[in-house]
């Protein structure tokens, strides 16, 4: 037998190695070895333990949940999307939020809106499906559209009821809430995880539920997804029912009206936040009336009826070591201060954005300066101010480059026709794939969660593949050499196979996501959706070439001059045209299914004049919900011009000339039934 000490040394070294990999995985989210290699190392350790009973370590993978969770959970589609929330940082943002709601709902001035106010726990959201009172399915949020099936892991959480006794509990419902670790419980785990949120996330995604069970996870319920019986009218009523049904709800939930009261409550709560046993990053405000919530609906990924009011940021002092220029997907040049790493509210910060040249001049920021840096939640840290007393005598103004540091093209500023001013942002004039940095950013956007959503192809991997010349244009992703990838350091067979699987899977893509993924300036998720509803299928979309009549797109409500100019630019570039053509030949771009049930199917509408009891925005939204299309110009394509009070005379005249049906608001309502 080998010397006992040697065996022990080997064992301890392996544990050290594993702990290091855990850190890369959890805290840095950038594993250095493949799943297979990780498992091999873990097995070696557990085999040693089995063979030699004298081996033990508190960091052994057989004891720890810190061991790597499987990334291979099966997925399931959420019956109702899991949305995110837009953020507000103060009174102005909240006033704006309320104004938009009030306009959309056409509320009388000074109508009080009632909000359900709930602490925003910084944990991991989960959706629990109950059928006939039994917990049958548990999903993670995933990308909001589908989540991972983690039922067994969720079932280990004591605060999640497995069976609901109440007879009035809906027969089929998704209960949603936050899984988290109490701060006091986290104290005992803190040498293994960076923060409570990481610990909750890692524990929830363990392959073996008995690993999850070792961590004291908790659950607070706050909303529902699919629900077969809507026997409540308010969010606050629902929160009360949750309690009756046996769920934990937040004891700090409140009902508040009026923005001034929201702000006062926020101030009071912020003072208490550090005394609570859970991490909170703000308060969530939801319109309490569920009928109003339904009318308001949502935009892209967030509801119109809710907002997260974030807590103020943490800040700290550090020194600027250098100022670098980052180049974004749309060519924007962003100056970033590389600062001496500093811990701000539990996160080590080494970069802080300086926004643009004007900001640098206004705040007089220089390399070598001591600066105050602020960080709030998931927002990028930024430089607040310079401590001039600590300025070095030899310091010099920062000179913003006149040429793109990546491709050397001239740096330009766009002229904004509305504000009649030049933008503060400077751009590389070679927008497109010719500038290397822009090209990389375009590919990162292409594979991102909101676009092709290719798991395993994160930003770091894109950069690496780019450096290795594996990818140059987006379509190269679908023609990778997996043998070569397999041999890369930190990869291996399994990881390469997994990447291949997720790339193959991504080939079937909806037209809206396809358009969004192209990264055309000013064409975000909402506009991509509008364009996809206009073109309906990829064949129609491929008509977009140099010769296309771009001005016809002005008919799409929501698409304006800025978007049209940007589309014109994009489709006049030969490289872009080739990229689109090649992608279409590789991919299965799914058609947009027209809503067959809608009463207004195939009909186009335009509104003019003031409507009564309903805002223009809500009327449009109702028309679209019933499969009608909204146009923003009077043309032969228009079926109905709906007129309210004081309609625009020119529009009515044009409609008459073109023999378009002119109807009243009442007649439009009748069409809707
Ligand atoms: S409601 C559309 N209520 O915040 C409604 N979310 O940014 C979205 N969260 O993914 C969910 N506390 O993880 C809601 N009381 C609360 C919440 C809450 C925390 C988290 C949740 C969600 C994220 C949205």
C-alpha cells in the first residue's frame, strides 16, 4: 500500500482542485473544465474515500452541494410566459410609469391608482403547477418562455406545499414565487458561495435532489401563471388566498395609492432592508385591480402594469488606472474606466462606464484620478464624481479618439432630427461586419438569450472562437468543426456534443426572433415582432433587398423614419445581404401564425380623433388582440378608418377618395363584439 501520507496529499490536492473549479463555475460563471472532466475528478475523489476510510474533508463532494449542478435538465414550456420587470429609480420614473398607465386606460386626471407593494426578494423565481391540488411540476424561469424541470428539487423545500387541502383551490394553476436562502442560514454557507442568490441557484440545479435538500431553501409566493379559475379580483386578494392555501407570502406586502406615498414607503423600507432576513433589491409595485392588469397587458418582456422600484446604489472610491474605448454592436464607442478593483456592496468592481466624451469633459475625468463609483443591482457601475483634491499634478485631459480603435474608420455623431442636436454618442462610421469589434458584438447578439438563445455559446466562447478563426460571420456558427472544439482546453467530447445539440436545436427559429437576431440598428424585439407580423414568412422577408420599396413599411404602425432608414442602410450592404441569404438557406425560419380565432382577421384599421372612454393605445392593442392590423397611413391597404371626436380632416378626405370604409367607435366596437 502506498504511504498513507502520500494518499492523503493526493486526496487533498484533488479536493483543492475541485473547490477551485466550483469557484469558477459558481462565482465567475466561467468553468475552466468540461462537465466530463469535472465528473471524472469528482469520481476520483469519491473512489479514494471509498477505498481509504481514513480520508475525510469538509470540502468533499460527497458532503457538499457546492458540487456542480447538471446543466442538462429537461425543459418545458411555461403555459404563461414568465415576464421580467422594468425598473424605476425614483419619483420621476414612477410618475412616468403612472402617466403611461393612466393614458393607456384613459383614466380621469387625479384618479387614484391602487398598487400592491411587495418586497423584491433577490432570489431565483420558480413556477409550480398544481393539478387537482397536487404539485405535479416545478420549473425554473429559464428564458421566460420555457424553464428547466426541477420538480424533485423544488419538492425538497419545506415551505412549498405538495398537497393543498383547501377545496376552493383552483383545479389547475401555476403558483409563482421566489426561492431564496435566509441571510442567517447563508452565514453557515458563506465560504462556499459568493452570495445567497448564487447559493440558491446552485442548490436548485443539483442533479441529485438529496443535495438540494441539504440547503435550507425557502419559498415566498407572489403571483400566478396559468389559472383555470379566476375567483379573485385583486392581487391583494390573491396574496391572502395564497396564505389560506398554505403558501408563505411576504409579511411586508402592502396596498398603497399615490406616487408620493410609494416614495415615502420606499424611503422607510430602505432603512429597514438590512435588518430583514432576506436580500431585497427593491420594491415591486403591481396595479392591484386584475381587470386593469389584463387591459394593460405587456410590452416585449415586461408587463405595463408593474414596475420594480430599485433601492439606491452602493458606492465606493477607487482610482482610474486607464480609460479604454469599448465598441458596441451598433458601433457606439463607450469609454470605460479600468479602476483598481474595489468591493461595492458585495461585488468586486473593476470597470466603470464613463458613458461618452461629453460626460468625461463635464465631470473632468482623467487617468490617475480618484473617483466615486456607484453600482446599483444589475445596472453597469458608473463614475459619479472626481475627488479633485487627490488629482495628480502631471495628469492630462483624456483625448477621445477621432478614429475607431478597432478598424480605423472615422468616428461620427448622428444628427437627431427631432431634438435638432447631434447625439452625445460617437460611432464608428463603418457599421457592419467590416469592423472587427462590431462584428464580434453582432455575433454575441445573434446567439444571445433573446435571439438564437444558443446555450453553451456565451460571450467568452464567441470571443475565443473568433480569435481561433472558427467564426467570422453569423452563419459560421452552423458550420463549426466540433472535432477541433473537442480538443480545445476546457472542452472535451461531452461539452462539444452539447454545443452541437443546442446549435442544431436553435436552427428552428420564429421569423420575429430571426429578424431581431440580425442586429439591425433600431430594430429591437418589439419592432422585429411588428416586421414579422407584416411579412408573415421568410419568403416575403427575403424580398428586402436594395430594390425594395422601403417607404411602404411606413404603413406599419410603430415603424417610423428612423427604422426605415436603418433598414435601408442594412439591406444596401452586400455583406448583410449575403449573411441573410445564407442564414435563410441553413435555417428553418418558422412563419408567423396569424391568429385564426380573431374576429378582425385580415382587416386593417386606422384610428383618428379622440376616442371616448378608451385611449388610442388600448384601442390599437384590442384590435391587434383580435388579429386586426393597425396601419399608420391612409392607403389602398386600409380597410377601416375609425373616427373619434375631431378627426384629422386630411385623413378623412384621403379615405373618402380611396373609398375606404369610415366607421365610428361604436361600429368598431360592434366588429369586436
Ligand atoms: S412578479 C410580471 N413579484 O423579480 C411579474 N417578481 O424582474 C414578474 N421578484 O423574475 C414577477 N419579488 O424573480 C414579482 N413580489 C414579486 C417579486 C418578483 C421578486 C423577481 C422575480 C422576477 C423578477 C422580475
